C-alpha cells in the first residue's frame, strides 16, 4: 500500500522538480551583478552594460535586429504584441499558450486585442489552422487575424522544427499577419535542436519570425527578459511602448549585466543542455516503474507522467511539483539549469519506493 510506504520515504533531493522558475541564478550571473554594482551609472539604458548587452543580441540575431531589455516574461509578451497588433485585430495562438492561460488576461487588457486560441493537442499550430481563418478577413463584424503567437519550446514541452516554423511564417505573411515567438524557454529549444547559434537562427531569423520574446529568467538569470525585433520596422515605437507597459527598468545595467554573463560563450545554451539532459535522465529512470505512464519521451526539460491518483499528494509533500491535467492524474516534472544527476536519481528513487 502506498500509505504504508510514506513514512519510510528516502531523503528528498536537494532540488525540487516544480519548475525551472524555482532555480536560483547562475554564479556567473551573480558575479556580473556584483561587478555592475560598483559606482553610479545613468539610468534607463544609458550605460555601458546595456550597450554591451544589445550588441550581444545583435551578434546573436543579426545586425538588423534590435533588442529591448525588460523585467519579466508576461511583460515581454505584452510589449512585443503591443507593437504588432493593430486595432480590431486578434492574436492567434494555441489553447495551451501562456498568453492565453497563464497571464491573467494581461495581453487582452493591455492591448485591447482579442486572443483567438485554437485547439492543439501537441501545443503546436499548423498552417492549415491559419488558412481556416481566411473567411474572417475583410468582414467588418470580425476581429481581423493580425498576429500569430507560437511558443518555442511549447507549454507541453514539444518543439517546432525549423521547417514547421517557416511554414507557419510563410502562411501568416501571405495572409498579411505577423509572427511572434514566445521564447520563455528558447534556450532549451536551441539546445535540443542542435545547440548552436545556427540552430537558433534556423527557427527564428531564417524561418521568418518577426519578434521574439527571449527568456532569461528560466535560463539562469536572477530576473530579466528581452524583446528582440527581427523585423526592424516593428521596432520603431518599441522604446515608447516599453515604457507604456511598465517594462522599462530604471537601473537597466543590472538586467543587462545578467544577460552579458548568460550570453558570454553561449552559457545559456550549455545550461539549457544540462536541463534537457536531466529531464531525459528522469524519464529513463522512472518509465519502468509500475503505475508511471508517459505519453512520449521529453524533448526539452519537462516530463508529463500520469501517476496513480493516491500517489500524487504524498509525492508532492515529499518533493514538490505541479499538477498538470487533473482529469487524468497527469503531473509535470521539470528540470532546471542546476539540476544534477544526483537530484534526478534521488527523486526517481523516491518515486520507485512509493510505488513499489
């Protein structure tokens, strides 16, 4: 009986498996913050750290790109979409999209734009879903599809291939729409799709994406994101919109210094590579345990097991994680940049002990 095994659970791992948001900041990031704390620097980005960070982003995405540092992921998405959506337009996304599910209606309230979530069993859109919206175009009674927002990697831990993103961009642009990529976990996607800057380019610049929300917090920062305009025409009013949506850091050097550390020698990719590797290790260590079921192997740093109902609460009490689909007792285990093999092995041992 599961209840009989609870009292003899082994020692919980040092790290929880709730979210990569629960991890601390990488030591190099903290060192960069301490170094940036010396003396005074002009506010709102008029400092050498911000100049360096924006130059690093240009080096990453190309000379015509333009990056704007912001506080957080929701703010990055709101700012990006605010510079892309026109009045009476909608933002097309999946039913799983963070902007539709987990941002408390911020995009709709801030933008006054309708979100149009579409069904997506794998949290990925396909071109045919965009083409099916063509009947709305030109009809004055309907919000006009104006922006497609995709997430890479997705909220279900799946990945768009570069070819899939390019096909969506081609269809969207042909229909007069723009494409936004929510890259809260863009580091994990990059690591999984090749682990190089060329891999990043393949599903962003080369694929035709217009604007990227570039995640830093989940990748090892204390806190900070960036909105990167690959379509320079859309960046013309971005600095004003950033202020309007409360995403202009006054002491911007501290956000910039973090990114300078993270982007140096592609630390962001190597940290995400470890996170992805640990998720695969966790999957392999638990897939043979009776009562643990997986729909698929992880592609990035999240796994979604289905567990016996009466095992979920004691496991959470022992080492916390989140529910996912409560209707089928599915939960989410997520690894982070600092997850170790010892953490994974200890967690898997606890699951095995509880489920016998």
